[in-house]
C-alpha cells in the first residue's frame, strides 16, 4: 500500500486498484507532469509492456523504462523523463 508523497525521493504509483480502463489515463497524466530528471515507480499486476510501446510512440526517446520487479504477481517499473541534452 504505497502512496504518492511529495517528501519521498521516488514516488511509487500503485494502479492495481484502478479499473483497467483508467490505468493508462492516470499513468499518462503522471508522465506528462514529470519534470526532466524526475521519475516514479509504477506498480502493476501484469507486465505493462504495452504501455511502454504507447509511451515510446507518443514521446519517442524522452523517457527511461527500467524494470525493478518482473512478476509473477507484481511488476514494478521505474519511469523517468530524460534530461534534455544541453
């Protein structure tokens, strides 16, 4: 039971309690709000690989995607907005 807090260094977003149709909407709101260099950890009940492809199609080469846990019951993925090259 993780919650998003401003004080934490890494925000963990658990979407397992959301209706599947609401998950991508919520995740894309969070992704769009990320500042360069910021990240969050997505917690899901299945591999969110289709989300990766959608994210890359809409925001090519702008985000990092790093698996922390790969199931079988819980997946955790660190998603971050890349810093722009100077």
